[in-house]
């Protein structure tokens, strides 16, 4: 597991999602330690070696707060979805 610093955490969708009705997504991780066989990511370029490239975006809370504050100042709001937030962070 790697720990990485990111510049952006809030992802604007190019096309609105008709099912979730969201405009943004947030994911504090990169990759996945589970590597489930039914995961929709597996078929994409990001799905290769997910368990080996699992990373925690350690500065996610600060970056998200900054990005949301900036959008609030511009009165720019959107629906959002947080993905995989209930994952335990391994010690060490």
C-alpha cells in the first residue's frame, strides 16, 4: 500500500448520471485491495494489478475541503457521490 499526495479529489463527471443523479465523485483511494471479479473497473486500463497499485490519498480531507469551499464561494453546487469510503485503513 502506498500513500500519495493529490492536488485534486473532487471529480466532475462529463455526463450526468441518470441513476445516481450526481455531478461529482470522490474517491480517497486509488486502486483496490479487494480486486473483486465482478468489479466494473477490471475491464478498463485502471483495472490491471489493482491490489498491487492500491494507494491511499493521505491529504484527501484537506483537498476536498478546499475544493468545496472554492465552489461554494462561486455558488457552484452539484450532487456528489463518495465511493468506497467505508474501507478500513491498514495500520503501518
